[in-house]
C-alpha cells in the first residue's frame, strides 16, 4: 500500500530480497481447502493484522498462485516491504468470482520467517512449517550479472546444454537460490527479478561471468538483525524474584484444579508452558498473554498444578483487575479462565494464593472492598408480589464494578471503547428499556443489550425472537421508531445500546423428524421447502438456505459439520452467499440508523469465519 514506508537497508551490497512461501494442503487434513483450491480463479491469501497483510481482509492481502505441480500447492514471494519477521498470519483460499472464503480453522498461527528465506507452509498445520534456511547465509544466493545486452541469460529445462531452452531468459539483476551445482551448471529457483521460476543456467560462458555469488558475510548480518526483530525481548514480562522496586513486589500462587479446569491442567503439562497474569494495562500485557507477566515455576500437588512467581506492581493502579491464561507459545495454546469473576491484584508487599477459574474465592478474604455480596449487608429479598427496592445505599455496594466513567454519547457513536458492564434487557420491549434507562445507568452499567429486533416467528415466547422471519422489518419488541428513541435517550445518558443479531439461521417451519422423513420423499421435501419459501418471502428464497439438509446433532455440534448442518435438524440454516450477506447487512444498517453501536452475534460458533468477517468489516466501515 502507498501508505507503507519504503524500508531502507544498511546492507547496500545486498539486493532487496523477498520471502518465498510455498503452501501445501493435505486433502486428508483439510478437505474443504483442497476442494476450494481446484476451481479457476482461486488464490491463496496470506492474511494478517497489518495493512501490508490486508488487515484480516483476504481480498486486500498478498496472494500466492497455484504451483505448476498441482491444485493443492501454492507459491509466491512477499517483498521486503510486506515482511515483518515473526508476524503471525493465517492462510485463506479465496475465490472472488464465487465469493468463497476457506480459512484455516485449526492449528496455531503461522509466523513470518526472516528476510531472504524460503518457508514451506502447511495449511492448518503450522507446527509442521519448515524453513528451508537462509539462502544467503548458506552461500546459496546468486545474482545474474550477465546478459545485459540481450535481456538476460539463457535458461534450459535440464542440465545438459542440449536440453530445450525455456520460454524466456533470466533477467539481469535477478536473484536466484541455488538448488544444485554441477560443475559450471546451476539448478536454481528464482527469488526476485524476471524470468523462469526454475531451471538450469551456466555460471560463466567462455570465461565471462554470468552469475556472481552474493556475499554471505553482509547478508548474515541482515538475517541476524531480522531474527532479532522477530523475537522481541520478553525478559521484563517474566515474573522474576527481582522486580525493579522490591517494595512493589507481589508473590502470586495460582492453583489449577485438574478436575474443574482439565484443559488448563493439560496445557500446563506441556514443556515450556507458563501461567500469565493478563489485564488491560501495559504492565499486564494489554490483554496479550505473550506480553504479560509470566509465572514460570510449577509443581503438582494433590490434584492441582500450582504456579508461582513474583510480579512488579509499580506500574499498576490499586485494585487492578486481571485474568490468568495458561500459555504454550510454541504450540499456539491459550487456555483462559472463562467461568469466574476477575481477580484483583493484591497490595504491594503481600502474598496471595488464587484458584484458576475461581476468582470468587478472593471475595472470601477479609477487607475485600466491593466484595460480592457485601458482608455487612445481606442481599435484599422481596416478598411475594412485591417489587424489589434496592434503595440508594446499595448503588455503590451491590454492583462490584462501581460507578466507573462511562463512554460519552460522542464516543459511543464513533470508536467507542468496549463497555465495562452490560445490562441484558432480555426479551424486554423497547419502551420498557427506555423507561428503565436511568435505573440502569445509576446502577453503574455502561451499556444495555436488547433481544433480537427483527420480525421473528409468531408467538410471545423468548425463543421465538431467535427464529428470524424477515430481516428488513423491526417488529416484535417494538418499532424502528421506538428503537431509535431508546438509542437516543441511552446516548444522552452515556449508555451504549448493544443489539443481538441472529444471522446463522432463520425460523423453524418443521421438526427435525419431519425434515428427515422428507429426505426419502421428493414430494414431501418440495412441500416443506415451499413452506419455508412462503415464510421468508419476499426477502429470501429456498435457494438461500443450506442444502442438502443435514441433521446437526451429537458430535456434529463441534466438528466441521457445525457450519453445514441444520441445528437439531430443524434450524433453517442459511447459506453463506452475497445475497444473504447483503440482506443481513441491510438489517445491520437499520440498527445503525436507529443508533445501535454494539453487536452480539448469536450462534457464532456455527457461522463460517469469512461470513462473520463480512459483517465485522461492514460495521467497521460504517
């Protein structure tokens, strides 16, 4: 992209060198990716978080082309300006002609190798990626110096000088990697410049130099610099026994129960695993476990794995909240706490033992400010038929997050920070939510989440809201005008409105058993499809759903079929297509126009990542 600065190199004697990537897809491991690689128009996108790698948009990221030896192999090069050694990325088989995205769905992220290297990348198996080595440091890099008056030097398909010539010459100035050297004949792979990708050339002709070997002494310095850039120092992140300010040290012990948290226990047994204390401030990694303080000492003890370390709290505010995460960087394993309140950093100079996924145990300790529930005040209980009155004195005590600063109306309409506390107005009409906004705000919440707003299956049950019938109508909990009024008043109070959207499936028109029986009777199947068509008309049609029908139940909730099947055999599973995405984005626009500024996607586990990406990208642009 034009916005990227052109990198300069102190190694002026070395040509600007790319990274060569070769991607292989194992049909046995990644059948979907192998199938997606076959049609014309498919490319392999190298997708990452930087703008140079498309900012997670495969359409904007660098592309690899299909190799000559098969549909399941892709290859290409990334120039220096696109390569940040150590940067993580994913692969996606993209076919814009049919709007198909096939992402890697398993395995850790791949890591960009140093400059001047060649990497064999395995789709959905990053652990097997193999770097072919730094060609320069190995003394196997050559630059074409001859043939300047003829557009380059002759390339032949085989070693003998009598073998056929290639279709074009290897351009002067091109840089190639040595694959095999036999006498004066060199078998090469082109890394930069123009000409055949691979072939045989002569090092010299009648005493005249055609190729010169690139100096390894200069290039190895550059490679070393790249390697150093790829692995930032993490010494400050490891919890050590010698913090900068001894008075600010905190000794932490974290107990991981093998029965309550088996995944965390299993991850902790991997050689090199650590326990990270992760929070929002830079001293706690800004929610990135790789940058967070690490507890590295561990031992087994009566059904627990116990981690221990010393943290420097000098750059943390009192009462700093955080989570624990078991990290094994090499295997790309991250196991977070996901069933407990946040932990609170102890006071400097103290020592505490915490339990993984049991942050509530800290509340039992004495003098825990804002503990839940407050020890000095029992929870109020309403008599039958009476409305519960929390009273003024409970506002600061009953909500553990207190009255923290909320995002302003202006921030909520732009790049608003994630709300700290969300009140879920589950199945509440919009008018009722509007009436209660002041109470919600005064209780310390920063956002309110509403139930799905679109027209849904008839009936007053809450689950009917999760069976959409028409995305282009706001109906059921209130009108579009009522939603707009809710959002306006919420914004005036500094509250964000979060909408629940259901894009994986639509309403149920027949039981799973009925759909199953219809698979044996074409007439019955056509009748059920007609019933579905009438229910979703005129916005969508039968062709917009996933066929053939498949009963997603049992193990299929968790394997790759979770994207294809009809939940319990009855959820009307939508197909990922431009038309479906377009209709759903019109619904998102209706919500945005009303003033909604946050979104919760229902059944996201069953939506393809590329489907969700379309909507996330749309919302970011909006």
